[in-house]
């Protein structure tokens, strides 16, 4: 029964140890506020304020030799009943705490040991105005922090004001903790890639992609706390994962959603089943819907994709898939019908430059906008970029924001001195060009880019645009395309689009294929360029191509069995077949002086024409 409860942490101690323990608690306000909040359920300010008042009351009841301070306190208690109502007293004017040498005084009155601990704690936590009186001098050194409100000279008033100071300090500590957390969240060069740190958390910093920024319906759904199932299709570095990150932030802000991320490159059916199982439990217990983000969703096979369908139907999950491949070829039609397709494109140079500028500002750097001196020490920035550095990086990135940010990250870290991280440095355009020897060529030999560019080359030759044809050829070769693949397509173009307009074009294309097979890259690039130019300039004729297309369609459109070959056109290599009449009645045209008027089509297709009359038909 001789134990006392500490008002800070709620633990009980004997009377001879409580003062030492209270001193320890007061020296660590963060732990004090956290423990107090757990034990009482109150806010740190109100809890500490109320409990500290009770603690002083218990301390005053302890039996000890009566000191002058205690006598003064007792006298104040007898004369004023308001002074003992510590937790409910109104705020009072400020009080100055003065230190003269090693003696602590409050308005020229000595203070006891516990009060000294409180004063010391308040001073360490920047809660009092301290005046250091110099002996033998009228000069004072003022360290203005925050005054304790009191004007009375009684110890109880001092205790009461210290009580209010601690309460206010608790609030300030929480504010400081939030500020420190904010400070830690600022991006910095280090272990985390700059591209990952720069992911936007709202649409204000989501640059480019008009399909998203101009989509009012989609934005209104997000603002109305409704997240639909989406498929994000676009090239690497265009903002698919960043858009998913914005949606994740929306989920964190709203209690009705939870966000789960899986990568199809590492996850399997079991991972999906586990995620769905947890999603069902969450929906039953908390009524929260799960937003499941699948990166590289095209890597799931058809069976794995089908596993999403029932859970999308009953609303267990909201699926957001990101893919670089054409969904028409790599995703199930059933899955496509349940998700909204968002097509993202490459970012423009302006958009990538805005992203880089945002990163530079958050890294405490800047890019010069004039031809001023390279000296940047007086500017107060951590680093300085020569004018045009960001534009150069954006142009070399090829529409990929991740490539641009990684390039900037690498350049900055190469200049950073580990021994002196505060040292400023300067980066020039020439250094960027030397680092990035050539532009980033976005070309996927197995993806849509492969077929899109060869189609552009074919159409440019067909249209006679030799400049465009040369550009698309260079795009393919510099992107790593096989020269034999291009040569085979040129052979096809020579017959399909040149045809009888220039019969020598086919010879040129076949020769180019053989030359590429003999010498390979990089020497065969000029051979392909020569044939490409020849075909673009050659006369065009598609009558053979059209005639064959008509014949093919006629064969495919036949109902029932195909017509039999006329008997006079059949081959008769044996005696039996000759006896059956094969080849009977056939007229050998080289020996016929006149037109033999012989029919070569089946009777059911008599008079069928595939070529126009002006091209040999009469």
C-alpha cells in the first residue's frame, strides 16, 4: 500500500523510487506520450496534464522535513483554494525561469529536486524562456523558446504552469514527429531507385496520357470512391504502374478498399487463390473490397486468367492489370469483356522533361535557364544542371520515363562524393551525351512494335515514299531486327506491289536476300537500303495480286465439293487411265495454227474472269 502510481507511464513504485522513476519518464517524452496513451485512452496532452496534477498532490502529502518552500506552499493553500485546483485553473501570464550559476530559482526562490527535474525537462524540450544572468555584469543572454504562462511567485503556481507546459509539449512532440516523418519521405539519392521514389500519388503530378487525364468518367469514378476493373495497355515507362500507385493511394484514403499487388512474372495460381481467399474474408468481416493489381498480366496463361472470372462477377475483387502486349492476342475475351481497357502511349519529350524537372526540384537542385557562370555555391542548391540537360535526357529516353529517371539518377550518383555529401556539383550537356551514346530505340522483336514497323515499311514502299521507307528500315535494323526477316518481306513486296510493273524487282529482292545471308549485319544494311529504294521508285502493278485474291476467294466460297478437272485436261500416265478417257480431246496449242477454242475451266466456271479485259482478256 506504500506504492505510488506514476502519472506518466502508469506503473507503480515505492515512495523512495517514484521520484527517480518520474525523472526518467520526463526525460523521454516520446515513450511517455505513447505509454500514457495506451494506458488511459486519452490524448497525451490531457492525460499528462491531469495525472501530473494528481502526482504533485501526492508528492505534497509525503512526510519529510518541512522546508521553506513547503511552508510557503502550505500558507498559499490556506489562503487560496483556487491555487490547488491544478488541472482546471485558467491560463496565467508568462514567467521567466532564471539560472544564476548552479542555483536554479523561480523569481528568486529556490526550488526542490523534483521541480528542478521538471524545469530541466522543460528546458531540454524548448518549452521555457531561459535567462542566463552573468555575475558582475548587466548583460543577459536570452534564448527565446516558448514562455510558461505564470506570473505568481508560489510553488504551486509554478507546478501548475509546468503541468500545462508538459501538456502543450506533448502536442508539440506529436507535431515534430509528423514533421520528421515528412522529412524522411523526401526523395534522396540512395538505395531506392529514383524512378520508384518519383511515382505520383495523385493526378496533379501524373504527366501525359490524355486517355486518363481527359477521361472525365474515370476521374469522377475515382473521386466518387468507385474503382472499376481496368486493363492498362502501353509500352514500358508510360505510366501504367504509376496509375496503379495513384489508385493504391485512393484505396488507403478510403476504408472500403484494400490494395494488393502481384506480379505475373513471380506469382502463380496458388498466389492468386490465396489473395482471393483473403479478399473473401475481408469482405465478410470488414465489408472491404479488394483491389488486385497484376503487373505483366499477359504472362498468365489462359487457365490462370480464367481463375479471375468468377471473383470479378461476384465483386470479390476489382482487377487492375498492366500489360505491354496486345490484349487482343494475349488475354481472354471473357476477361477483356469484364474490364475497361485504357490505352497508354509513349510520353512526349515535354512530359518527360516535366517529370525530370519535378525530380530535380525535390532533390534540391535546379537547371540553369541562361548562360550564367558555372559557379553555383551562392545559389543554395545541392547541384546545378547546365541549360538543356533535362531536354537532352528526355530526347534520348525514347518516350520512357523510367529510362529518363534512371539516367538522371546515375548521373547524379556518379557526381556525389560519399565523403562529403553536402558538396555541390555541376553537370553539363556534353557529359549527358557522352554517357548516352545513342538514343534509346524502343523495339520489341516479339511484340506489336515488330509488326507495326514492318507494316509501315511495306506501306511506305507501296506508296512510293522512299524517305519514309528508309526511316522505317533504319528503325528495324537499329532496333535489332533480323536482316533476313526484312529481306523476305522485300521479296514479297516485289511481287505483291511491283509485280508486272517491273519484273526485275523480284530479281533484285531475291539477290538482296542471298547477300544478307552471305555477309549478315552490319555490312548488309546498305544492301537492304538499296533494294528498299529500288522498290519504292519502281512502277507498281497489283493486277497479279488482285487476280490471285479473286481466285482464292472463289475457291473458299465454293459450296459442296470443288468442281472436277475437265477430262481432256487430265494427265494419263498409264494405259488404264488412257482407256478411261483421260486426256482425250486435248489440243496441243503450239501445233495449232488457229485458235483451238479449248476450255480450260470447269464447266460450272465457264467464262469466269479474274483479270480485267484490257489486260489480256477479250
